[in-house]
């Protein structure tokens, strides 16, 4: 049987969600709203990267390790910037 990745973080998130439900149930919709915004920002950031760099996708580059690493970092920065922008309300 495969080990579930990040099981400890999933457990912590579930416990914290239960705590929110017990102590402040009115905050559960707000939590869901914020989680959906961050998830949507990650998807939008990914698609922005794909549309801006259609021929430089990290999974299709076979030139050098340096170029693949740069493509991964580029995508990480774009996705991260989208998440931070949405999180800050920009």
C-alpha cells in the first residue's frame, strides 16, 4: 500500500477545520471561500504560465537541466505571485 503524501498536514488541516466548526461555526463559509480563492488563483497562475510560454513547458523541455530548472522556477514564481495577489485582495 502506498503511503499518502503529506498525511500529517492533511490531519492537521482536518483538526483545525473541526476546531473552527466547534468554536466558530459561522466562519466555515469564510474558510471555504478563502480556500476556493487560493485554489482558483493557483489554477489561473498555471494557465497564465502555459499561455505566456507555450513552447517552454517544464515537462517538455529536454535541452539542459539548467533550462528545465529555470522553467520550473518561472512557473513557481508566476503561480506564487497569483496566489499572493489574490490573497492580498489585489
